[in-house]
C-alpha cells in the first residue's frame, strides 16, 4: 500500500526569488488529533497563489508585516494587516495576495497535512525548473493525483477534465513521472 502521509523532512524552504519564500517549519499535533504543519510566507508585492480550495485541510494565516488582500467567491475583497488572522475551513475557496507596498510576511498552519507539503514542494520545484512556469506534464500529474485534496479554480474545469488526463497519459508514455514514484497517495474524504 502506498503512503498517504507525506514524510518530508522539515524545516523546508521553497524559494521562488529572494522576496517569494515559503518555509515549512515543523509538524505538530493541533489538539484535534490532526497532524498540522507550521508555515511562514514572504510574498512579493502583488504576489500570491491563485484562487484555490483545500477540500480536506483547514488553513490559517496571521499577518506579521504588510497587507494581505483576500478574495472568496461571492464576497467582496477584504484586507487584513499586522496582527490579524484569516482562517479558511476545508472546502472554502480562497485567494490571497500581497496588497501592500512591502513584502507581505505571514505565519500560520495547515491541518491535516496529508499531501499538502509534498504538493507545494513539487509545484514550486516545477515552477523553478521552468523559469517561472511549471511543466504542463508536472502540473497535470499533480492536479490529477491530488484532485481530492486540492483544486485550482482559475484553471478551467474543461482543461482539468480533458487536457490534464491527456497530458498525464502522454507523460506516462514518455516516462516523465519516474520522479513521482514515491509520491504519497491523495487522501479521500471520509
């Protein structure tokens, strides 16, 4: 049986450029019987992830420096500053970005960890290898494998339902996925 929990050694720093750094500091029990991960982000002006949803993980971020813009479907944009916290429960789509004029610095957690650290590590590895753009083979594989945990709402559903499976098939035929041989299995909803 394949592993479900990722067992990546921490701390782990993912650097896209000197102002765009994500650090996973440690795993811990969150008091609800879940394995959590402590995360720290430094995000450049206007930077941040696209609209996405964690189907099984809660995510919380507290602003240490700067201003965070937040967008959630059906709600107006909002902004939080130093000392304020935002928490998204599993299944709540969201997007956040640096809405200020200095590097956004925030800390927080994600629980349960499941494949979260592995997925982000591999996405950013692909982005860095592609000079800012992920390999279509990599992103197709990762988004298909972990679709029960994570979904990118800014990638059209048609692309994710037709193009991604085709790219995964071609990638398998071309031997592109040996690097994912030890990838943890995605967790399914209970």
